[in-house]
C-alpha cells in the first residue's frame, strides 16, 4: 500500500465516522475540493505535510490521531 492509498483509506474512515462529505471536509479544512479529489484520484505523487495538517484540522483531530491507524503500518513506499 502506498502512503496516498493509506491517506485515502484513513480519510474515508474519518469521513464516515464524522458523517462528513468531501465537500464538507474541504470547507472545514480549507483544502480545496479539487485537491481532495486529486488525492483520491492519485494524480499527485503524494500528499504534503501541510495538506495533511489542514485535513486534520478539518476533522478536529491531531496529526498523531490521523496517523494512528493500521493503514500506516502497512505502507510500502516510503
């Protein structure tokens, strides 16, 4: 699994848990919906730390909470 795939899976998990949509996350985090969609389509080589921090703000969690997932323990491309 790639880092981007892990981010997508964790984001999906949090969207469901928080009953949010990608649009709602974009509004709350300040990350454009286009950027979120680009991550989901895996169009970029990865996600920046700044973007990850903004997504965490949108979810009202810390980066540590975001990364505290088995998804990130199975990342192959570091």
